[in-house]
C-alpha cells in the first residue's frame, strides 16, 4: 500500500500546480457564484436555474478536470522521465497505475468539494426565499429534502468523475493523450445518452435487427452516466432514493474495476 | 575451483523497437555479457549504440524481443531485485514541487525506510553529493548539475548492491565530475557492483575494471581494461609535442611506427633502449616529452579501432 500512497501523494501535489486545472476550477466557481444573476427570474424559475447551473457546472467542469488531468497523468511521467526513478524502485506497475489514479481522484474530489462548497453557499443564501413562494411564483417547494438531495447529487458526482477519470487514465495508456481525451469525451457523452440508445433498441420503435443489435450492444457496454444526474428529482422535490444511489454507485464500481483491470493489462506491457 | 558470483548475466539479449507500420528498428543485437560482483563495468559506445536500451532492459522498463538476462541471480521480470539496485537515468528528472530532502524521503519510503534511519541516510547522501546547503531549493529551480547530484543521491538511498549509472557525470563541472568518480570508486571499494554507461572515454578508462564496447547494437569487444589497452608486447611508446617534421622523419627510421594524434607525436619502438634514446633526442632538439613507457593504447584508440571497423 505504501508505494500506492506515495505515488498518489506526489501526483496530488503535482496536479495542484497545473495552471489549466486551477483555471477551470476558478471559472467553475465563478459560474456557480454567478447564479446571483438569475434573481430577476421568478423564484420557481430561479431555483431551477440555480440547480441546473450549479450542479450542472459541478458535473461539467468536474468532467473537464477529470479528463484533462487523467489523460496527462501517465504520459507526463513518461515524457518527463520521472517514471524511470519510480518503476526501478520497489513499485510494481499495478501500484504505479493505482497511485496515479488515486492521486488524480484526490485532486478531482477536492476540486468537486470546492465547487460543491461554492454551490452550497449560494444555495443556502437563496434557499429561504424558495420556502415562501406563492402558487403564482411556481410550484411550492417544501425544501425538506433539498439540502440532502444536493449533497447526494454531489456525492454521486464523485463516483461519476472517478469513472471518467479511470477511463481517461486507462485510455492514455493505450492511445496518445490527445486521442485519449477525444475517446474519453466520446464515452462520456455517449454514456449520457445511453438511455436513448436503449430506447431506440426497443423492437417496438421499428429499428431493423442490425440497428437494434448495435444500439443494444452500445446500451449494454457503455457506462450509464445519465443515471448519476439526479437534478430532476431535486427539482420535483422528492428524495433521491438510497436504493438508486446504491445501484448507480455499484454500477460505477463494477465499471471502474473493469476499466482499471484493462488498464493494468495494457500498462504491464507498455514500454517506457 | 573458484565460483565467480555474477551481478549481471545476459544471453543473446536482443531488442527491436516497433517504429510503426509493421517496421522495426534494432536497439540491441544478441548481447551476451557477464558482469562480476564487486567490479565497475563500463559500457561504452556512440550515441544510439544500445547502451540505454541495455539498461532499460535490465531494469524492466522495456522488454526483450529475444534472449534472457539475470540481475543479481534473478531473471528479468522479477521485481525482487529492485530492492537491491539503484538507478541514475541519463538527465534525470524529478517532481518539480519537491526539494531534495522531500524527494529522498519519498524514494526512501518506497524501500520501507523511515524515521531516524531515513533522516540520517538522507543527510549523509546530501552531504556526499554536496547538496545539503542547497537542500531547500525546489527541483524546478535546479540546474542540470544539481539534478545530477540529487539523481546520484536517490540512486544510493537504499544502499544498493548493484548500481546502474547512465552518463553519471553529464552536466557536472570538472570538480563535480571528479567527486562523482570518487563516489563510484568508493562504492566499488565497499563491494558494490557498478554498471556504467558513458561515451566519455577518458573518464571511463581509469574508472572501470572491465569494459564492453557497443556499436550499432552489437557488443564488438569486451574485457579487462588492462588487457584491452595492452599494446604490443616488449614494445615501448614515446609521446611528445613540439616535434619538428625533420626530427619526426629521423625518428621514423628507427621506430616500428609513428603517428600524430591531436598534435601529439607518437612513436612505437621495439625495445626499451631505443625508446629512451629517442626520448633523449626529442628533448635535446627542443621537443616536449609527454610519456615514455611500455606500449599501452588509450581507450579512445581501441574504441576508434573497433567501432571504425564495425562502421
């Protein structure tokens, strides 16, 4: 465990010195903070915008950070040759890969936490006025589940971004980092639409057998990233079920394990 | 019968690199080599001759296309020997946000070192490479020489039995280079095995016990330094500068062979007596005598001879 921790720690400290990542984080916090500009909207619409922009920004900018960080973690070690002095010490390739992943994950989580705190501050300031909405202003929000739901949404983002990061790290072992970034974006956006593919693969929608097979295969293989998005539940003011969270986290964990295993298979053969 | 312990043994070690579209490029061709424990072995060769490829194969950073090797008695691919080796890569790079003590603590902890033992080892090594007074500089602010010094320190953190040094004095000033050479000799005196790769022949000659010369991926010659550099038996060599053409012609008549190398006149004589007579003549005619002694070639001469033949 010690080599994994050491590599992860060094990765985390190096990652925080990347200016482009800090830039993304600052920009994201500015966007979340700028939810103030929606005060001219009616309270109901304002709450929707606040949730959409805030949680959407956390997911979107978190995804950008996870992919751009993930695809550079290992290639940079190879380009800068820092990997030579690590892999020639008692550090196995599996430990190195996991160390890079966990160091990247700690960076992503801390970025998401900072964005989450920014969102919570804005939300806590704005929330009291949503309790006093009249029926004309929009649907009545009990706000009973809101804080817990927002916390659950941010919690799910951690797992979603862990999977995105894992895909980016492993893709960078197989492809060049640019191709790995394109691949990771592709998987993420297709994963956001996985429900749509499942819908189209349904025989009652009239697709041919080949199209159904292709769409069905994509639906079964691709991670269902849209399931990590619980904004709809928050806006309809119903609690996000723990059963749903458990299912989604379980699915993410299985995908992540498979992705990291594949990553190890490629990295163990990779010459540096 | 004396059993010689081997630190490194390679058998037909070969590496072809994939260069795209199904094409390959030769990195190393059938290297068969034995390196005894407790010696300094130098692998020399022109750029691209396969020195770094050899190191990377032995350290498991790349994988052989053919052949086998053992490091400290363990076959390639076994990670157990990593705990007993140290490696200084060519032009080493480190995490830029760390300073020298933080780097050594990180590397030391990978070997399970910690506490007071690691702190004293770190202090000892930073003193050894003259980095203690500059220990708080971050790697990002290091000169090439400082990186090299810290590179040597990290290679020694686990007190390894076998050291791989790739161009150990690159980027160092003459004093720094001398200090590193002294470190290498001290390591050998303590029974460590040092595997050196360099193209600095003048540096390797007095340092190494055994030398192998690589050219175009092939080991063209190897052996004990004294044997490799030994000249013609019973012959004596005279080296001098400021020798006129007239004097050179006169000496050539008595010598077995004469030549000029970088402005230095060299003559080979069949006996000690004729060599010393020639030396006296040179000094009496205003020449500046550099050396008179049994015939011994320089590593540079051997290198040019064998590499020239190959290319």
